C-alpha cells in the first residue's frame, strides 16, 4: 500500500526534533507539502531544507504554540494556503511529585500541551469543514491512559487531549474531517540516549516487544492516519507503545 499525500499541505508543530521532526520528514516523503513549525525557526528551516533536498516540499515556520498570538499566526498561515493535515505534536514536561508541584508547572504544561491544541485546531478546522476534507492528528501519550508517578500535570494534559480528540471527531465527522490521536510509549530521544545500560534495560523489560520505540514508529502511524486509506477511522486513539500498555 503506497500512501500518496501529493497536493496536501500539513502543519506539524514541534517539528524541530524528535517525534515531530520524524513526522515532518515522513509526511514529506509521502508527498505532502510540510509546514515545519517550532519556536526555533533556525532548526525547522534546516529540517525543511533537508526534506526539500530529499525531493519533498517543505518550509520552516516560526510558531510559539503557547503564545497568546498563536491564533493570529495560524490565521496568517491559512491566508497563504489551506492546511489539510494538522499534527498537534509539540508539548513539554515539567515533572515533580504532586505534593511538591508548583502551580506554574501545572499551568504551563496544560497551556502548552492542551490549550495550544484548542487554539490551533479551532482555526484550522474551520477551513477543513468548508473544504469537506481534513485530518487532525493529536500526539497524546500512553501516560495519558495509564498514568505515571511524577507526571500528574503531563498525564492530565495528554488524557484531556484524548477526550478532545473523541469529542471533536463526533462534531465534525459529517464534514469528512477525521480526528484521531496517537499515544506513543517510551521513544528513543536524547534523554533516553543518556540513560545507563541498567536503566535502559529496566525500561525495555516493561515493554512486550523488549525495545524502545523510534520516532519513525510514530511517524509511520501518523502518515497512515493522514491518508485517504484511513478515511473511515475517526475518534480513535492508536496505542503505539510496543505493548507497554494493553
């Protein structure tokens, strides 16, 4: 099954590194015109340039998803071109045990991980509804389903994103706009790369497939959900955790 996203424009937040970067690259490889968005415009410009060098279409976009001006920035992007595929990927953590968690750690994580999805998606889906085609893909986390000590704020934001996904899917499905979520498990990042062998082994022992996931493991799922082949899937949360949580 070859997925062809030619003629579609995708906006990927948090595309400067990790999962977001992998998603941007794989969407580009599938033929989409990718708007690679992040606060670090220098880095997303580099990612976009590498997608173009590989034969794809892409451009870097400076976008601070936690900024009060994010709606205006998205509106400006929509004036230049439609956004057919939206991937709400950007997010942060600010971990601490609940009894020690500072109010600003709660507020900042919720604002960045959840409020941003509301603000960006509300602007984008207006145009999708009028076009009667669209794909919204929210990157949640397996932590939002199973919980994790020290991450009450993060788990709450990711669990709320699942409720957001399911409810919005019911509202706009009649307009041929699908809304789905992907819930990654433990994925290789610069943080996990820094783990010692013992700590990494303990993580892997908790996973049925006995390995950490890669950013591309998530990106491949996103590309599928963005495709015509996934046109009858909406309101779904795909658990991509290698069997960490079942």
